[in-house]
C-alpha cells in the first residue's frame, strides 16, 4: 500500500483525483463539479485489472466531454503493477489473474435486465453510442458500451444496489432503497431485489 501511495504522490495523481482521504484539489477550481476527474478510491473493487493496465499505458476518454484530460505518464509495467496492487489493497483484495470475458451472463437474466434497463431509464444519463446532442455535462454519465470490458461484474451489482455507499454525493440514483425488501419494479424472480440487480 505504501509503495502505491508514494508512487501516486510522485506522479501527483492526487492533484486531480481523490484517492483516499486526500486529493482532488482541482475540483475547487471548477464551476461545475460534474467536470471534475473521477474519485479513484473504488478502483480496486471497480475496474478490471487488464483494462486498468491498458488505460494507464495509454489513457482513453471515459467521459469525453471533460475539459481536463488524463496525461500519459509513460509508466513502466512495474509501476502500473504497484498502482494496481495499491488500489486492490485499499479494498483488501489480492491481485489475481481473471479472464472477465469468459464469464458470460446467465441467459435467464438477460430479458429481465433489458426490461429493467429500459424501465429505469438508464439512458437518460448514460449512453451506448455517440454522446447525445443537447445535453450538458452535468446530465451525462459514462458510456455503458465500455462496461463489460472496464468494470468488474460484482462491482456493477454493488453500484446499482447502493451507489451512494460507494461514492457519497453521486448523481446516480438509488433505485433499490432496501436490498432486503421485495423489488418495487417487477415480479420477476419473485420480486427478489438482488436477483433483479444482477439481471
């Protein structure tokens, strides 16, 4: 953990990003907080390690409407490994080699997931193709077409279930206020909230 903390300090990551209890100082200079760089504390439980490695090698936009851009630091593989392990350690996770593409979704969830995705109007904020015209940055959320390569499946479920417990102050709504109660949206899976979140 300490090696990663030192390295992210050396590259001054905390100037733009909040990682633990410090950082994200650039946010104070912005008129709209929606234009701020992302909060990085969840990264160890959130993003797939191969995606993170590729991103740190050559950053690509996740929210293209931001005026700020992540620089390319020419990090070595060893430095990327240290940063990856640091993010994982913040969540008490070990570095493991996982092939995320070899875990296809359970077919029984697909139709219900699509129906809930439509009913909950996820595309009011997110998008899956080009950025919708006529929408301000504060009304936009990341491109979901990247989710299967970028995000860990278990993190997506946790995020949908309780987004504000992962990132306090997020604009992502909590659709399921009580994970132990029946779902208010559908009777599918016996109105089991956790199964519907998985879908």
